[in-house]
C-alpha cells in the first residue's frame, strides 16, 4: 500500500481529479473525511464531472443520498451521513444494497456510520492548510 498526497488550490481541482482517477483505477467506493467547508462536495462534484455526468451534483445533506448518471449511463451514488443519528438509519435506506452495485459510491461524513461501511471503501482525507491550500491524502 502506498500513501498519496496532493496539495492544490481549488481552481486546480480538475488536475487533482485526473491524477486521482489515474491512481485509483478500478476503485469505485470512497469515504471522504474532512472538516465542514474543506471541499468534500467540491471534490465529489469534480469527480462526477470527470465521469461525464451532466446532472447537478450537490450535497445530499437532507436527502441522505443523491443519484447521478455517468456519461455511460451508469449510476453514481452520493451519500451524506451528516444528519445520521443512528447507523441503523443506513440499513433502513438500503445502504448495503447500494454498495453491492458496480457503481461509483461517495460518502461524506462517513464517521457517522463507520461500522456499517464495507472495507472496500477508500478513505480520502481532505484538509485545509493555513495558506488556503487543500491537501488530499489516502493510502492505496
């Protein structure tokens, strides 16, 4: 397993997504960790655009899940666990069924349901540096 670290400013997000996608070939499940406002939704939006979606990508804070379509018509699932109070809620919405579909799946605020997230989810950590740069790090 190798550690990856990308330092970037928000306007360079497309470049970072291109690098990320070239590194994680075959990986489709992602758990995004980071503070409020660090850019989790921005990163997911950029990845979805790189996958060719024309859909409006937004954080599903209240809906818990949004579904988009890739350029090839494949589903992309975007979860936001921020409002989850009990991980049982994830079982109630069929979270595990979504995880068995061969589709891209993104989770914001995965710490709210960590023990129900399958092990195949790649943990992406986003941080903001004092100078405003963002750091994306993960092990793959």
